[in-house]
């Protein structure tokens, strides 16, 4: 799940990025109204977290322009303003939820998940690629009927690959989806986790479902039968 945070408060941004990551949310931050509006219109996000007091243009104006552009991504307004008219104005402009700072890091993720469930298009309850099955709700993976134990990060990498099965997925796309776009570590971290996955879902079963395309990224194939490895 990808979230766009439009907020110039760096401490808040750091807290949300760290606090939402264990909940399975990757957060990209825009620190002014114009940048946030551009990201919200051109990017692919599951939910937007929007402050009202922003440099450039206000959160109200961002919200108004989003809805005028027919961008219906769920928006949670997160602000230090506490007047009831502020809340009413936000809802009138198209906000889906409203939270005041300081907020609970227990309540916020739950509200974000609820908004995403209501707005997301229907998805299969299980993801399948050949005899590889991933159950997002129960966070379990099976290969040929045998359960495969994965770490939280391995599960997230595999889920992203399976949701894009057959497509070429770049390292940067995996970093943005699983870690977040402000991750300052080495991009080759992705290689490590793909290697971990291969050792768990491919090698023991004589499969080669995660293909490496040199210079491009990875592609997960629907291999029902063992296939030769390509690196």
C-alpha cells in the first residue's frame, strides 16, 4: 500500500514514515502544496495524507484541485487546526477523513486501511503464479501445497512481484513499493531479498519463477514446471 504525505513538518514525516512501514505502508513525502498536488495527480497512490497549512498553496486548495481534476484517491486530512469549521470545510471539499494533531499511531493506520479497503477495486483473495499461492489477508505463502515461511520484508517483495506477474519490475520500483522512495540505502538490497526469496520459493521446489533481466529488473513467471535458472 502506497501513501502520499503532503506535509512540511519534517518530524511528522519521519514519524509517519517509520511508524507506517511496519503496517505495510510505503510513504512518499511532498513538503509543499504545489509538489503534493503534482504527485497526487500524476502518481499512483492508495491514500493521501494531507496537512492544511502548507507552503505554496494550502491543503484546502490542493484538495479542491484534486477533486476538480477527478482524482478520487482517498484523502485523510491531518492538521493541527482544531475548529469545527475547518473540519466541515475539508469534508465539503472532498476529504474522506479528518484527524487532528497530535494523533494516535494506532488509530491512523487503521483508518488508512479502512479507507483503502472501501476504495480499492476488488482483488482476488489469493494471488497465484503457477503452483505458488500468496494469501495477503492471512500473510501466508504456499508452493505446491507446502507452506513457505517468509519474513515480513520477503513477503512484501513477493507480493509486489506477484501483483505484477509477467511484467518487468525494476529495482527502483521495488524499493519505492516495499521500502519507500526516501530509502537511503543501497539499491542492491533488492538483490539480497530476491536471493532470499529464490532460496525459499524456487530452489527447494526445482523452480525458477523469479527471472532476472539484466539492466531491467525482475519478472515473476507462472512456471508450473521446473525451468532452468537465468541468474
